């Protein structure tokens, strides 16, 4: 019959690796039972009183209670690792062992603290390496963005939006405002489960520009409206901008700009704590440069949105293509939305693959809208 063991005993008569044994805690001390020898003899036991014991902490991780004594067979050393046995020993030990036991417990705590510190450092290094690789592949950024609530995104966009408009000449009412409002309403209607309420503002400036902030705050400059030959061209720009919002491209760029610590904070569930940091970006939100993949996504999804809204998608292509050809990339809008003939060609291919669209005209005449904006000036935002 195999004897179960709960301790390991070392002595002169045992091998260097020690011998498993079974320890019982009793009123006088310990009773230690050793297994039968290889000749098939019976198990044997020996007792040792508490008064003969010396107590310390030991073992590879210093998480074992080490009992040492000298008996008839010479010096013995017993390693107790079983927590239940150690607890019973501490409860039964007499007063003269209290100090040694407390000292051993302190040693265990110190070693465990050192181990935790080491593993924390090792873990931090591994996390930094893994997340660094992930961050480089945009995986961590995407995870962080997904953890940011839309409500918090709205507050961020609204704050930057209002700060920007303080210094602008805003067109508060009139044909131009009514026209872009109708465009955005048409574009937003077919969006399923849209979490955003789009707010659009027309700013008086000859700069050919438009942008959308996180949360759905959109600014259109009158210079862009004057440049467009028809309403469909402006709607094409707006469709592109709306999809930067819907795809949360602005948040992705912000998270990248904030850096590794901020990203990890968001992933770990503390996006509100970053509000002050992100607010410091201020007007920089209006000049965030989107990556090639983000621009392509906004182009393609914008084209699809125009199609669904029954607005002629060709307007998006002709406007971008005309600006790229005539202005040779010097137009303000291209500072944050780099244009190329290649992108226009990509949109042509996408449109050719779509069924013939069903189109609905706008309620206004574009020529009258452009006339209401007045002649071009040299003002800039």
C-alpha cells in the first residue's frame, strides 16, 4: 500500500534528494511516518517534541516552513509545504516558537513581494513588446477606439467645434445653409442605426475646405460651395466627410497621436480620464491627416452613401478630379485630404460596378445658391 506524504525529510541516512514522509501535528510535537524501505519492510515512525525544533523559512520560493532538530539518528531537516499542515503547526506551536514563526512568515512575505515586483516588471516588458507590435499594426488602436463611447466622442467633437467657430464668420441662415442642411439630411436618412446627430455649419471663407469632427460636427466653407459646379459635387464632399465620422477615423488619428500610455488607458477601461488630454489637442482636430486606407474607405463608403441617398454619385468624382487636375494639389482641402487622379479612377471603377442609380433632385437651384454667396474674397479662416 502506498503511503501518502505531506512533507519532505532530509537526514544523514537518507539520499541527497530527501525522503517523502507523512507528518501529524500533535500536542507534544510531531509524529513523522516514513515509508517502507526497498526491502518491503514496514513503515516506521518517530516523534519529536516542539522544544527540540528550530523554525525558519526555506525552499526554492521561500514558501516552505523548515523544521530542524537533532535526534538519535543525527540531524533532521523537515520541509513543510502543505498550507493546511503549516496552519495546524502554527496553531499548536508553544510560545517559544512564536518569534521564529513570525520571522519565517516575514521572510515569506518579503520573498513574495520581490517575486511580484519581478513578475510585474517582466509582465510590463512583455506587454510593452506585444502591444507595441500590435499598436504598429493598428490592432490596439482599433480596440481602444471601440471602447470609447459615442457620448464621450460627441463631447470631444462639440468642444473643439465650438472653440473653432468662435473665431469664424459663421453664416447662420440663408439659402446656402438650407442647401447643405438638405444635403446632410438626405445623406443621413439611409444610414442604418446611425448613432450620430450631424450638426452642420457654413463658414464664410474662400478657402476650398470642409471637415467633420468626431461626434458628427461638420463645417463647410463657402469657398468650397463657390468652387462646386453643382449641388451633387458638394454632396460628394459631404458624403466623404460623413463617412470619416461613421468609420471613426478622427478618433483613430487622435488615439495614435495621444500615444501608447493613453491607448492602454482606454483599453483598460478609463477613457473619461483622458478627456483633459484630448481637449488639449484643440484645433488640431481640424487638421488631422488621414491615412491612405482611411481616405480610400471614406471615398468608397461615401460613394455608396450617395447612391443610397439617390444623389448622383458622379458629382463626387468630377469635383475631386477637377480639383486634382486644375489646382495641382495646392487647394486647402488637400492638406488634410490628399487627392490623386488614382483615387478618382478608383471611384469610377466602383461606380461602374453599381446598378444604375435612381436619382431624386434637390429642392433648390444650385445657381441661386452660388449667387447668394456673393463674389469671392481673399478672406481665410
